[in-house]
């Protein structure tokens, strides 16, 4: 494997120009300079390293070449890499190469064969609770004089733990408390005191994922006398559920413990690294100022005179609070505010080491020199009278609000280093396909992929952040209906439609399999409460608020979402996952879906179908996998990536009005009718006209239009231009269409020719005559 690259550096220029207010402002411009060098040299710098020749009998070698820094560009700064670099990775037989290699894999199921029935039951329950996975690899390399053995054990499991309180001696404790947590006196809008108490418990729930790797191999012949052992433990700690609160201060942690040598006691070679992502000091101050401004605004708003005289100053936090007070929890402003407050913009790294091998020290030194040379113009180093802790390195990386620049500070035993304003906005990976394929292509095929530096968020994982970045926030398709009846489709189109007491198809698998369907209705027009019904594999999950009682801050049970499966009420304790199997009496049967109560929301999740439905009783959000592209139907759209066909009805007819589009997905039932009133029905308009030969023709509108049922008259209507298809009235097919159009829309008319265009009245509301 061969890889070639060309080094470059960034230079910075300052340009000043007058602004509209007459003040001259300086702009920083970054320029990229490629560092050129001669490709052919008499004495190129060559580096060679190899591993495994004696240990494994298979040698892995890395060879690199680069031109000397005497060939650098005149305008380029001093750099260790000043020209094209070549890296070559090769693999070949080593010393005492094995004649045969046997590899044996052993999983968890293999271990259970030797257990008693009771031990199997306890072992299986523990594995399910911890989601534990085990794998053991045994390698036997056969050789007449020098056989080798290696054993690798892999173990991964999850744990739910309580977040630890900050230690008094930690650096965080020196930050004023008003900068560590939101200082606003107002709780999360629309949340009762009981829910707030549960949210505190929920916020302390941390999911710890642990990966343990243990390796043991036989000694290298004629070089070692004892077995070699290596142990690596990797831990990740992050919130067990995505964060949705504005007042939050969460953390994400990771640690790596690597011990190797004669044993894994830590007395030989050791590296321990602990990383923690949290909010930066600047971020905390900014949030505190926003909360203080909102608190002052709430105190002043009681006086009309003060309100009229005071100029209105708002921020994204205050704008989101106003939306939440109106019951709008999923607006763009709130989404942006949550994204800002969920981003962890500071990374602290603590590395402790002991008895490092020479090759690792050399590699660390080379990386440090390369970083110093690359960012020499932004570098400050203190190496006089520095007495930092021995065998320990501390680093802090902080990004700015726009996520375009990063500051790095580092403490080593010998020096303190600071690198400021590192550009992280548009780093790229450059691929040249002609070199990768080792052939000349008829056209230039270079591809530069943006690969930004992302810090974690309490709302999304880092992998989700990268995927959303590359797909322009379309990696996880979602549709939502808000408390104010605004609907956002899977393709990002927003419109307003009042669902009313009738069931409407919100999202449905329109493929021949028809694996799931989500319905929504609004039982009471006076409030924003909605009922969500999810159908999965013959099971009906109904999620609704308590309609018989009023909400109360003191009685939390009246303010929660009630869950029923096939008409049977299900209690969901906070943060407890309720699993539903295909056979209720057999937990070994396939898992259909899970239910979980998170905060004031209930989540229905079906991993097998790639479906997630969340609701708080007022709005709902449906998430699906990308495999459903072009296979969806309902108010959430067809998910085809196009906006012009977003209002596509159940029979692939495309409506021009959101009202007609919504009516096409309404399911008529007794609950739809009020006394003395009726809802419109979608029907093709029928007209009888005389053609140019003075013959009677019956014309049908090509698209259905909202019409009042028989015995009702319209009280509200709209005028629309509609296309008509006409047929001779005396034909049998015409008489058949006349009878058919009284009961349902004529789907076949959408593909017929257009004979005339006329204005018709869409009857939106009806009352009894």
C-alpha cells in the first residue's frame, strides 16, 4: 500500500476596509501555500520501521521518503516536511515464518454450553441487562522449532450509572455556580414541578460503554523469556437519552487505560488517558447573560410604560421561551437554541504515562515538532522555570461559537504551550482517483471531501453530527406535527393543517409490505392535545393525554401521556424500557418494539423496521430509516426528495392546496361529525355541458375537491381553477362513473386528457340544511 501527499501551510493576511458606519475594520484572510520540492534527489530523507518480524513471523514494514527542507519555497516557513511525501506499507514473511496458522473463535454461546440450566439463566439475564458481548480468539502459529501462540479476549458491555458530583478540588469547582448551571428562576416552560424532579433524576442517568481487550502471547524466540501481556480498557460515558432542556450542563467522558509488558499490574509500561467534553467558560458566560436578560425582561414586562419605553432586545434563548409558552416546542428557533446549548465546546485531556518504549517517545516528539512547525505563527512556549508534574500531560482544546477556530493549551513536564486560532472550518480529504487506480483517466477526477472537526453534543452523537453534516441534516429523516398544527414533512416542507377529531394518516409504509402506520387526531378543538396511534405487526399502540381531567402542577399523573397496547393500559415507570414481543408469554420470540418514558415524552421504537415515534401529547415526531425513500405516504409526504410533488394523495394525485391534501388522508368515522355540522369529503366535481355539436357531455374534475355531503350546505369555501375531463353522457361508462363518484374519488381521472378548465368552489365547512 502506497500513499503520497503534498504538504502545505496556511498564512494569514490582514486587510482593513471602511464599514458603513465609517469605522475601519480589519479582516483576517487565510491563504494556503503548497510547499514544493524536487521529486528526485540524490539523498532523500528515508525512514524505515518494522514490527512483527520476530514476534509474529510476519513483518509489517513502513517506509517513508521526503525531500530535504533545502528545497522549500522561499515564501514558506521552516517545516520538517517540505515536499512530496511517500509512505509505503508492506507485509512479508519474517523470522521463523510459521508453516501453518490456526485461528479459533469462541463466542458467548459457546461458553454457555458448559453451564448448568440455572447458571445459563442467570448468565443470560445478566447479558441482556448489560448488553454484554464476548469474543475469544486463539491463534496457533506452527513451526518445527519455534511455535507461537496468542490469545485475545474481547468483552463489551453497557452500564447505567448515576452522574458523579464534582469534586471540591477539581477545576470545575472554581467556576462560579452561575456559570455552571442556568441561573434563571423560571423552570422549563410547560413542565410541572413533579416533571422537573424526574428530569433531574433523568439528567443524572449516564450510560457507560466499556470495551476490554486482553492479549497474551508466547515469548519471542531467543529474545524474550516471559510471556507478553497487554490489557486495554476503553470507556465512554454519555447521557442515556438525548437532551431537550434549555437549562443544562452535561458532560461526555472517555478514557483509555493501556498496560503492557510482563503483566497488566501497571508496574511495567503504562498509558492512561482521560478525556472530558464540557461547556467552555465563554459558553457558560454567554448563557448566563441570556438568562439574565430574559429574567430582567420578565420583571419589566409587568409595567406597560416601561415596556413601551424600553427598546426590545431579544436573543435566541428568549425567543424559544416565548414559543414554548405558546405550546410550540419544536420551532426552528428552539431547535437552534437547543443545538447551541447542547454543544460541548471544550475538551480536557489528561495523560499519565510510565516506562514508555523508545519508539513511542520518538513518535511523540515528531508529532510535537510537526505541530510546532505548522502553527509557528500562532505558537507561544514557556520553558523557563517550569515545574509541572512529572510523567503527565494535560491538554485543553476550545472551539469558538461558530465552530471555525480552536485554541489549544498543553502542559508537559518541561514546558507550557499555547496555540491560538487554529482553523477547523474547512479541512479536506483529497482523493486523486488516477493515482489510486494507477492508470491515466480520460478526465480529471479529483475529489475533495470536507471533514470538519466536530465536538460532541448532548443531543446527537459524533457519528450523527458527521452524517448530518455530509447529508445537509438529512441523515435521519423525520416528520413532526406541532402543537400549533404545523406539519413538517420528511422532505422539509412545512404547512398548516388542522387534523380535527378524525383520524388522519400521518405516516405510512406505502410499499407492498405495509409494515407500519401512524395515525393522528385532535379530540378537542379547544386545546392542542393530540392522540397518536401506531400500528406495528398487528399491534396497536395508542398514546394520548387524559381527556377527562384537567392538568395540574401538583398532580403529575394528569399531565402525562397514557399508553395502551391493544386497548390494555400500560404503566411506564420513568426511564424504564418496556419491551413487547411477538408472543407475550415467550420472551425468546422476536422483539416487536420498545416503549420508554423520557421526560414528558413517550418514545415508541422499532429497530427492526427503523421506526421511532415520540410524542408529548401535543405534538409528535416520526423518524424513519433512509430505506423508506420513495415508499412513504401520509401527511408526512412521500419522502421522494422532491418538493413539487409533496402534496401527493393516497392515489398519487398531486394537490395544490394543503387543505385538500390533508382531507385526502382523513379516515371517516363517527367521531368526525358534530351535531348539525359535517366535514367535507373529497369528491370529483361533476358538471353537464353541451359540446360544439350540441350534444350532452358529463365532465368530471381530474382532481378531487372538498365537497359537502348530501343534506349539508357550505358555510365556508374557496374558489379554485380545476381541469375537467368530459365524456358523452349516453355512454355506459359515463353512467358508471356518475354512480361511483358519489361514494369515492375517481382515481382514474387524474391521467385523463384535459378538455376544459373552470372555476369551482371548494367547500371547506358544512352545516345541515
